[in-house]
């Protein structure tokens, strides 16, 4: 019979059958065992919840609720609690109290800074004295920076004798600082002296000026017991580093220290 182009060829597929099959592993058994274990734990939990009364269920809920840390300690007794007592973790309570004290002290220092600035205008002498003052609130405390001006200096040149303008500032500081009991630190800084000076008095000068400020505050009624430290820094910490001999570097930093640190 003649073959034509429009007749499809017949394709015969033969499948090879292997008796017995292959081993597919036992991973399904592990997954099934995990499923059965989870279901058993689930039904056990349902049974326990059904057997517990309302108070016990509330206790379980409180256990898993996010709350303060508690710890159980044994007191060695034989009472109803079996010698155990539940007390709030002391470290957590201390942390909360410390945060509250820190915020309270921060507010108090801000109010003191406003009180000191509010003195301006009460008298021409005080208003003139406050031109020497810059107030900063830092991590260390409330820093009152008192500095020289070109036409008005805090001390007699090269001496520790305070001028009247500085005494006015110290009287105002004593009044404001008496509102609290925080300790105080006094730091004296100096401008650099010319290098041609044979004996540079900068260390002795700043130490003497810091001591002079301490004595002036004490005479104005400030409690000596609140003095925390009195330091002379010489010319090692300049406010105006571009010109070490500038009068602006002659300054005092009187700090009302924090009792609580961040």
C-alpha cells in the first residue's frame, strides 16, 4: 500500500515496570511524630484549662502577661506559703525611682537657670554684672560661666583680688544656689601669658583665684560643706583658642553639680 503524506505515523511507547519500587526514606515519619506531639500538647492544654477554676486561669494569664519582674525567695518558714514569699525585684524599683529623681532634678536645674536670668533688671549693677555671665545646662550640672570683658575684668590684673563686679555675681549665685542642696565645683581658667615671661604664673594664678571665689561665696552665706572641689586649670582649656591671650579666656566655671547622673 502506498504511503501518503497526510497519514500520521504510529508511535508506540513501552514502559518498563520494575517490581518492588524504591525506598523513599522516613522523613514523613518525623513530620508525623511532630504533628502528633503538638496535637497531644494542645489537647493536654485544653484539659488543664478545663480543669482549672477562674482564679487559676487568671494566675496563668498574669504569668504570661508583660509586667514587672518578680522573684521568689525562700524564707525558711512552714506557714501557708510553705516558706516562700513573692517580692518585687529591687533593681527594677530602684531604676524607676532613679529615673523619676533624674527628671525631677533636671526640672529643678532648669528652674534655677530661669531664676538666675530673671534677676536681670532688678538693679543697674546686677544688670551690668550679668553681662559677664553665661549659663549652660550640661550632664555635669548647671554651669555658670563668668568671664572677663575688655572694659571690665573680674580680678585685678595678675592677682586673685576680685573686683566689685565679680562680688555682685557671687552674691547672686549664693542666693540662687541656696534654694537647693547640691554640691558646687569651682574651676578657674586663665588666658595664656607671653612666652617671653621668665616665670609663668598661670598655675598659681588660677589656683589662687579659685580659692578667692570659694572664700567670697562662703562670706556671702554659702555653706562650706557644699564645696565639692576647687580647681585651677591654668591656660590648658581655652574658651577662645584662636587667640590664647584674649581676655575672654580669663573665666570662672561655677557648677551646681547633679546628684543624679544620666
